[in-house]
């Protein structure tokens, strides 16, 4: 049994990555949600976590932090990465590209699963990242035959792009027909639906996240439970 510490489901993009694959692959785990902005909970959490950040995984006396390290730890025992070598190499490369890149998308389109937002502007750098994302997804889907990015099964690379799936939905970002079909498929997986439903139930609001969204765009709809 694993213990997984995560942030609010509405906002915590990094937490979604391990959670979604652990749920999708039916791994036994207990989740602990640490709401952003709740100082008491964060202070308590910082006493057990080395980085003070979520996601954070504990198994017995072993602790693992950072979403990439957590997936690699789980990969020692679970089918996180594709079995075929070239698919695995591609999946790891694409996941690493997401982990260290797409900063414009990350900064301008803060994850907020339950909201629909119209961005004030679409700078060239953001359009370039969306084109790159679309090209990358098209490459994986055509090379490995879909329906997931590296082939028949939901793997670590799908988990790494899961937060982007919610960002595309929230900000109405436009992709090719193949890219859009992949977004729909992902939104309909059991694990993504479960996360989304939990996110909508959250009544907690974190001012830094809310303010960053208002700075970048106009909120068109908010499906979250009333604060
Ligand atoms: N690179 C890390 C990033 C983790 C991260 O920044 N987590 C955010 C929440 S989504 C956090 O814990 N923020 C709280 C803080 O910095 O105090 C990962 O992949 O896990």
C-alpha cells in the first residue's frame, strides 16, 4: 500500500500525474490532500516531506518526491512504461520534454479543472508550444497506433500530459482533429473522470491560483461547488 500526498485536485497539476496512473493501473494507495494556502496542514506536511512539495509518495520507510521520480519508482513494479523499446524511449523522451518544458503553457494556463477561461491574449510563444504539443501527440499516436500516446495502453507519458488535457478543456485551446480526439479519449478515462469529479466538489479557493487565472484571462464558467 502506498501513501500519496497531493494538493487540491482543482489546481495541482503535478499531483495529477502519479495519481492518474496509480488509479488507472489499479495500484493500492491512500491519498492525503493538502489544501494550498492551509498553513497548518502545510507546516505539518513539511515535517514529513523533504521538499515540502507535492506529489510525495511514501511506501514503508521509503519516501519519493517529484512526479518523475515517483513514476520511475513505481515503474520498478508496475507497467508504467511501454514494453517495446522504441515506444519506451519515445514515451520517456516526451514525458521528460513535458517535465522540463512547455513553460508558457504552464504559466499562462494555470490548471483549474472546474473553470472555463478565455485568455486575454495568445502570444506567439504559446501558439508555438501548442503546435509542438500537437505535433508530438500526432507523432506518438501515428507511430505506435494509439489510442494512447505510446500505443494500446495508458502509460507514463499519458500521465505526464494529463494536466495539459485539463488545461486544453479549461482554456478552449485548439488542436488538430487527431489531437482533439486524444483529449476526448483522455477526458473519458475512468481515472481522469474521477479526478475531475473530485475537483468539482472542492470548496477551497487558493488566492494565488485564482489571481493568476484572472490576470491571464476572463472566467466564462465555473462548475466548482460554491466556496
Ligand atoms: N517538479 C515537481 C514540482 C512539484 C511542485 O511544484 N508542486 C507544487 C504543487 S502543484 C507545490 O507543492 N507547491 C507548494 C510549495 O511550493 O510550497 C514535481 O514534478 O513533482
